[in-house]
C-alpha cells in the first residue's frame, strides 16, 4: 500500500478525532454563500516521505500530478506571477486586474540578491550551492517577504524550503504555515517531491527524504464528511515515478519529462466546496 495513503489517513483521523474546532471564533474564510468557513485543526503536523522508497502520491483519490508540477515550475522555474502562464485555472480567483497574483510566489523566487557567489535569485542560489557546496547548512529559500505582503494576492502557504545533503542524497524540509488538507495536501506533497527529484538529478545527487511541516493543518467543516468517506477507501501500491534522465539543466524540465506508471487509484471526488 502507498505509504502516503497511510500518513494521510492517520493525519486526518488525528485531526477529526482530537483536533481543535474554530466554532465560536471569528474566522476570515467564507463559503460561497457567505457562511463562515470553520475548521478543525491540529498544530505542528510533521510528515516524512522517503522518496528513495516510493513516490508519495495518494491512491485514495487521484492527484493530478502534472498539473501540480506545472504550478511548481511556474513558481520555481518560470518565476512567474501571471495566471495565464499556468495550464490550470487554480489561481484565477486571486488574480488582479493585470492578471497576476501580485508580488507572491514566483515573483519572490525571481528577486535577485547579492549572495556570496554573486547576484542571483533564490532558485539559482540553491542550484549553485547544491553543485558547489552541497554540504552547506545554509541552502534555503523563503517566499514570505514581509515588505511585500500587502501586494500579494495571497500570502504564501508553502513558503520555505531547507535543503540538506546527506552522503549522496538530497533531503528537504517544506514549511507550510497553513493547509486545507482535503484540497491541497497531496498536491503540495507531490509537487515538492518532484522538485527534490529534479534538483537532485541536475546536481548529481539522489532524492532522499521530504519532510513536510504544517503549522495549521485543518479540515473545513463542509469537508469533514468527505474526508471520513475518503479515508475508508481501499488503498493501493504507490505509482512508479521517473524523470527523463537526459535533462541536466533544471530550466529544461517540463511536465513531459515526468513519467508516472502503474497509478491505480480510487475515483475522484467532484464538486468539493472551496473556502475563500
């Protein structure tokens, strides 16, 4: 069975059985009908995925892996904030009149800084360090730029990565301030798992562990019954994953370079309500 399924089921059960409810509190998020979108949450959830063992895609329901990776590349490779540069419309509702999400996500990754090795952006700094100083304890990124928060369509949820090389394996910690577990959990997991694989390949390393730290892991009130049904579904072995081995430059990767095989999964859940 997929280990990602096991982690997901245990996390959801812990949230539903012993989480903290926001009922009675004043909450920002609203449902489409204007009703407050309350959650039940747990603080400080940590999930570990060994990418050398299997690819962490859920089989409880499909994760649209290539669309997830397209968003990751939009941020890390294109460094774009224009929603038209995405294949999916997942950011359309946060776009401004200019069709951007402001100074968020990809915009932050494209800002150039004066690093010790010269002026470059955060993506290029990570790649340079992995190739030249792989055992550094300072290989990090951060998209939570306080000076730009007011000009962001949405403050970054998955905002920081810390990379660490052990032997010939590239490990990473993904820090996330908040996560809607039903709609976004495995989406984020697979896109950053692929990022680790890509960075490892272009740096002459192997993919190791992805550690996902979620400060506020929550299930919305209108998602609770959906999640209860979801976690009782059959579980299947994880799909096989590989990248096009000919790609040596991170900026040459496209979603066509991802090969997913033997992905057996349960039916998709349709019409999930989304709180804004």
